[in-house]
């Protein structure tokens, strides 16, 4: 099974509203992964995300943070098709490093939601 298939989704309980989903995990020791997204039609299930993070362990250990962030972004865009998504990969060794990548559906924007996110 491809790791992308582990991202089990469920129907968005209310696709009329924009809201932020934030998930954290550690796919490999010393590598922290944060996913933040605004769902469209689907949301990721917690069990699916946990299994997905587990499947990333080899990728996280072998790939650089940039490659890992891009791979996760591609997986989320293919399985969830979120309105907006941000992937953050943080590593502590050999030096502290943080990579952030984001994407959004064409034409989607919610400045009020983004303004609140910056304050958090």
C-alpha cells in the first residue's frame, strides 16, 4: 500500500464554513511534522494520519526536510484536496531547521481566517 492511501478521509461535516485543522506528529526521531489545512469536501481521520505518519518514517529519515515537506504537500493535495494547506517540517540535528510550504485552491482566500491564524 502506498503511503498516500493511508490518508483515510471522511466527509467534511460542514463544507459551508472555513475552519482550520491542525495535526502534529513525529515521523522520525528529531523530525516534527505539522499539517494545517482548511478542508473542502473531505477531512483526514486521526487514525489515517497516524498511520500515514508511521509510513513516513523511512522517508523522513532519508529525505531532507525540503523533500519531505514537498512529498507531504503532494500527498495531501491528492487525497484531501484542501482549500488551503501548510506543511511544516522541523529538525533539530545537525542544526535547527524549519521548512514551511503551502498551497491553496485557485481563487480561494479567507483573509479573516488568516488574520486569526497569525495571532495564535
